[in-house]
């Protein structure tokens, strides 16, 4: 090829307009792609959606993106490799359970076993931080949404390696199976609603530098368009030369000029030359690889000098040139691919302290949207995709994000009020605490300023989309954007649409925050022109608009409450208040606190209803947790199993809230059923603690394995709820209530000391809250001695006389034990059948059933058994 070029240059004649077309054709057609061995399959490489999958999946139109829609779905690519060194990248869109790697054609997957679970498949799982090949061991780092996993296979040495965001995780597998008939496909298994996008080489690899591990030589599965790349770079070079050259008509010679000051309305000779260049350049700009590698990098280079976007008019001039010299379909495809490339680059860029990558891509996006014709075309683009621009990715790995250098020390309040704020005065701080707090606050301010730069660019983008002063004819940008925005809300309102059409909540929150900021800015700009109007800070939407039925909310039933329920239950109240303007000052700032106050008042005053309510909650908790334990023993029905666990946690949270709001329901034994409810609560808490905290038990194994469908099952959510209840009844209550609660907890037959020790932490690294729980338990345990649990050194004096009285009633023989629970002495006799049990068992039974345990006769009354016993002894 070099000989051809040399020969061409030696016989080159002076170039004129009549020779320009032939000259360009000779230059750009000198290059062609070369075939590569070691690979089988079609080009381009895509996901095999016809035969290479298991389970239900949603595959994008480009056959590179995939969303799992069943328990554990698998899919492989259309191309395999059998020798050489190969690589591909996976863009992680959600951080859930996935196994990514390589498999052979012989691998058979199902809804429970995926990539890495069969002998000839190998996978990396960043959710559980493990590698899989039938068996599993720890490997790598945790991944997060927005990360990129590089999958490398060396079929010369028989190794597989993975990289995360360009950093090698080390060799994962060695001595993999090789030889005749063995070829490996890229493959993935992913659980429900998890999503990724593959890059086999249709776009430039984001982290080619990691392909130097352990040595150079890895190739993408899909051939890069080498010949087209060379052509595009050459043509772009010609374009730069033309833009940087002007004709001095007086001296009849070419002179250099600053490219940045070039204007479209210039010399006709320049435009004719550019038209010849665009004849070859325009078709290349319809290819995503070339747009991302050539055009996007060229435009980013224009903005590298810094300054505001308005200080770089060259981008506007180039876009004018595109619309002038390219066919409409060519410029449309080019802009679409350019915006997609910017979205991917923004979303999957690593987080660094100054957020430099994110700022760089947002600046170019802003510059493009400044161009009116391009902006209006891009409105045809999917609004959901552009929402990505308004989200700032949270770093999962603090060290890699540079936060340790930005925030040098950590600090947190040690005393909180009920709203979670630090209730201590600055004067109460020690010198060390003050230094730590100030250093922490300075670091936070530095981080805040950097985030504000990104947010300002995001708001600037929305201001451009909300612009209603376009110069061209047709619909204004604001009108087009609002129509798109309404449709976007409709698609995301019911949460029942296609998974690919639903915006993730964290993206939606950021988008709406930036949108409100942009609307406020527009509001205030208008307010400055009309001094008498209301400012954005004082403006609000009257609450009655959410329920008077006069506004079409696109079936958004949850705005301000369920509309049908409000109309049914508060019909008269709404009718009388529908036209009343409500002062914002009268609106409660936290509806949750208002609801809690109403609930506390109701449970406190209506004792029978409170007992019935808690009995129902405890019954449901007992059922849900029992079902959960039964299911994990069989490892079946994972979705139902996870639902039972989530229901158990939710019910424990309800109990935690109730105990916090109205502790007297359990601790004031003058209330009906209070003692029974406390004993039932203690029984359930002990059962939960025993199951969850036992060493090397089934619960631990399920948590550690992170089985598909059981990702929510973990120690933290359930133990937090249990600890919250224990803290309220054993720490924050009055002395009598704490004494009663501790006595009931320890006298329960299910109580095991190691469960409390687990909460405290065996290494002595316990929190102040856990230590407080322990200090309240130790005096009671000390008084009980070995009757209930191993002795713990007492931290207080004698226990209350009521406790001693209670424990003195323990039976001395088995005949005196309750025949139902075998934990308490017989203390009640039923009428008319005269069967016996302890009061706790019969009271609990009578809350749900009036029939006798034993004979099924209807119980008409319950008498104290001690009187019968005394009469018997007298006789």
C-alpha cells in the first residue's frame, strides 16, 4: 500500500477543480479491511435472539441491549472464537444479579442455572463479587450501574480475565478447555428486570488500555472499520485545512486563518471544495463507529480550550455546514448517532473528583442544542434516553472516585432529635470533634461546588429545550418539548408499561429537580419584567386541584392520594372545601408525622381496636415469617419466598412504629390484653432473632449465595426492625416498662443469649444503642441466674419485686405446666368444659376463636385456676 501511495505522489500533477473528485477518490480508496483468523460467525456481531437464549428476554432493536424478564434468563452472541485473544465490553445498566462471561455451544441453561453454572462456561458476577465455573469463589469488585465490564479470553494460553472500568481484576480462570470442536461465545445470564448493553466492536471500546493485560494483542470480536476510519480522518483533515485557509484575492495566494473564526457565508471556492469533501465524508457519518471515534472527538476538541459554550461558534457553523451539504437522511442519522454516543459516554464515564468527563460531554450537548435546526430534529429523539443527561452517577468505590482526597475525614452527629438533626450546641463539642466537623463540612462544600457545575449545565440544557423564541418558522421548541414531556409522564405514570419505556426512579428524581429549577428560572425572568407578579418562591399549586376532578392528570391516580378513595370516603368534606384557597402555611410540612399523630391518638384511645389491630399484625407476621423459613429450607418458589420476607420486614416495621408511638399498648398492663400482646411480641422477636442470628444456618447460606430472586433477603433490614423494637421497650421506656419488657423477653422459652450477643457484636465493637440494650438486659439476666440463661455480670442492684413475684410462679412439676405451651404454669380453667391452660395461651386463643382447644366446646368464661388448686389442697 505504501508503494502505491509513493508511486501516486511521484506522478502527481497540479491539482485543480477539474481533478479534485478523482484525486479524492484515489486517496480514500487506497485502504481496505483485512480478515482475521480464529473467529466464526457473521459480522456484525449481535445477540442471538433466534436460538441462542433461554428464558424470557427483551432485546433492543440493535440486538445489543437486553433486559431480563424471567427468573434467570440467558443469551449468547452470534459469533464464537476458537483461537487467538479476544475481548468485548458490557455496559452495566443495573447493578443486580448477573453472570457475564463465555460459554460453548454445548452449554444448556435453564431458569435456575446460567453462564458459569455449567462445566464449559465461565462467568464474573459483580453483584455477589464472585466468579463461577460450576463452583464459585470470591473474585473482583462490586459493580454499579454505569460501570463497564471488559471480558477477555486468551485461547493461546487458556485464560479468562475480566476488567472493571479499565482496571484488571486479575486472571479469573486458567487451563480452560480448548482443542478441536471447542469455541467460546460471549454470553450472559441475568435476573428479572436487570439490563445491560454489549459492545462487541460496533463502537470503539471504551477501555482499550485494559487490553494490555497481561500482554498486548487482544482484538474486539467485531472488526473495526479500519479502512473507513482512515478515510474519515483524512477527509476531516482536509476539512480542517480548508476551514483554516482563505484566499487573498489581491495577491492571489492562500493564507492561513483561525479555524474558530470561519463563517459559512464566505468564499464560494471554499464551499465548492467542502462540497467535494462531503461527497465522501457524509456517507461515513451514518456509521456509529465513525461518528463516535471521529466526529465526537473532533467536536470535543473544539471545546477543550474552556470558556463558555457561546465562545465556540465554530460548532454552530459546522452544523450549518452539515445541513447545507449533507442529505437530510444523512444529517438526521449523524445527529442521532452523535447524541447516542454522548449519552453513552456521559452515563458510562468514570466518576472522578472534578466530574471532568461529565462536564465535557454536557458542554458538547449544550453546544449542539444551541443550534436551532439540530435541536428541533433531536426532539424526535426518545425523551426517555435524554433523561440520562440529568442524572449524576453515585460512585460505588470511594477510593476510585477520589472522595478520600476530597473529603479528608468523616464526621456525624452523636445526638439526634426526633427529626434526625444534631441537637447539641457547638459549645458542647470537644476540640477534636470541632476540627473533624469543620474539615468534613469543607470537604462537602468542595464536592457540592463541583456538583453544582454539572447541575448548572443540566439546567442550561432544559432551558434550551424550553425556549419559545426560535427564529425559524414552525412549532417552538417549548411546545414540542412539553408534548414529549406529557407523553413521557403518561408512559411512566402507571408503572405498568414495557420495562424499556420506564424511567428508573433515581433518574426521574434528578430530571424533575432540574426541570423545576429551569422553570423557576424562567418564572423569575418573567417576574422581573412584571414587578407585581408572584415570585417562584411564593408560588404553589392549591391542594384542592389534586382532588376536585377538574384537571386531567393522564390517569395519575396517586397525585395527592387515591382519587376514588378520596371521593368515596370524604365526599361531603371535599364538596365543602373544594373552592377554599388553602394557605401554604397551614399545610403540614411532613404528612408522615401528621399521620403518625393521628394513629397514636386512635390506638391510645380505642383500646379494643388497638388490641384487635396488633393481634392481626402479630398473626400475619407469624404466618409470613414461618412461610419464609419453610420456603428457604426447600429453596423453592423464590419470588414468593422473597415476598414473604419483605412482608415480614414490613410488619416488623409496623410493630416498630406502633411501639414507638404508643408503647403503653404493650407496657401498661392495666390495659386489656397488654401483657398478652407483650408476650406474643417477645415470642416472635425471639423466633426471628434465633433464625436470623444463628451461626452457619440456612438463612446465612441463602444470604451469602445471593440466589436469583432472593436478592432482598439480608440480615440488615430485618435486624434493624427488631433492634428498633428492642431499643424502644428496653432503653427508651420508663423503669417499670423496661423491667416488664425485659422480664417477659427473658422468660420466653425461645430466648437465647447468643442472639443478643450477635446484635451487640462479638468483637466488642458495639454501637451505643446496642450497648444500651445490653445494659438494660444484664440486671434482669443477673437476677434470674441460670434459670433462664447463663449468668451475665449484673450492672445494677436488685430487680423489681414484681419480677421476683412473676418468676416465683414457675411450676415445680411437669403436671403443673400448661399443656399447650409447656412454658408457663396452669393459671386458667375454661367454662363449662373445665379444661386448663395458662392465661397467655387462652387469651391469645380467644382473640381468634371461642372454641376449646381440646373438646371444641364453646367457651363461656375463664376462671382463675389458683382458687381451684387451693380448694383442692384444703380438702
